[in-house]
C-alpha cells in the first residue's frame, strides 16, 4: 500500500528558536501597521506570543497553511534529541 508522512517532529535548540522568533517579533505589516507576529501566533496574538507558541501555530495543520502536522520540540542548549 501507499505510505505518506502525516506528521513529524522537528528538534530545535531553544537558543535558535528564540533568535528566529526575536527576528520576526518587530516586523510590521505595511497594509495595517500591525505586527506580523500577531497573525502568526494564532489565538495568542502579538502580546502573548512566545517562540514555542509561534512554532506551534506554524506547525498546526488546522491553521490553513501547514501541509501537515509539525511538532516542534525545543531542546535546552547543548542537549541532544532523546
């Protein structure tokens, strides 16, 4: 039978995830002047968004954008996936 990937896990170092999130946090949408992160963090909006919440929304197959479920796991710096 045919096989397909329906979900996968991604392991990021917490430092990397926090830096990626910080680089997006201050970006504003020219059309509205609002923060882009507000639309990229689901129900949390810009005020309550964190790196983990941002990644969780990006990987949620129900957000209308993700092609499949992605489970982002943030590792302490120096740790390896278990």
